[in-house]
């Protein structure tokens, strides 16, 4: 092609030339759907890797609407939640609790997320939630989607007898649901991990 886009030396393609043309026009599905930024990265994003689709972010302490199954006997309602660290890819989500409301550092200690449906390693069981993250191409979209899935699903049970708080988890959320009380950080249990351990 010349500088105006017109073909020069036009001729039928040889097999070799046809293969080379096909290779140059092929867009691998995996590469086409990598995570991207759709503008300025969110201030609470800590890490992302487009190759593995892994992202890590944090949220400050805040009020959220939480939903509990009837079997727990906890009324669904607005609850104060602690600062949280989120790690996810397109298929799984892990959550941890943090102390305070500042941006965490590499040496920030991690605490067990004080929620039902989260196992000791931080992995979230989403039960019957229909997770559809494959079409989300931007980091910001994926972060928002995972938070929506987590907080819009029904908390139902402790995982493998893992009690994530100092005390009774049911009584804790019964006390917080629908109240203006802040989450009592003294109820959090420290894990043996720091934030930097999740980046290995």
C-alpha cells in the first residue's frame, strides 16, 4: 500500500502471504478482553494486572445495605461496615477487613472479613449468584460489579465453622442492622497476613 492507502504491486496472494495476512488480522479473544482503564484509575485501586485480570482495591468504613436470610434471624438493613480490602479476578473474589480509614500500605495487617459466606482464606461463596464478569473490560467496572455482587447477595451461613469475629457473629450484625452504630473494630480478628503477602 502506498501512503494514500492504494495498493501497489497488486497480485494474487501466495499461500505464505495469505497466512501472514491472516495472522496479522487475527485478534486473540484473550487479548481483546483484557482489563483496561476507561480513564483515570480510581483512587482506591491498589493494584491491577491486565494479563491475569487480577485487581486489588480498598473501601473505607461506610454504611451499606446488608441482606440476611431468614434462617439467621437478623433483619436486613443498613449496617456500618469496616474498611475492606478486595482482591478479585473475573472468576473469584476474596475480602479482608482493615483497621482505620486510611489507604493501606504494603505492611498493613489484614483481618478476617466479619461477614457470613466468607471462608478463613477470605474467599467469598456467592452461592446462587449468577456472576457475569467476562464482558467487563475496565478495572472500574469490575470493581463496581464485585462490590454489587457481594453486598446484594444474601448472607446465610458461616463457612466451615469459621467464626470471623471476636464473639458471636449473629449478635454482632443483629446489633448493627438498622442502627447508626459504627462497626466495633475490636471485634476483628487479625490474620497472619499483610497486604504485601497477597501480591506474591
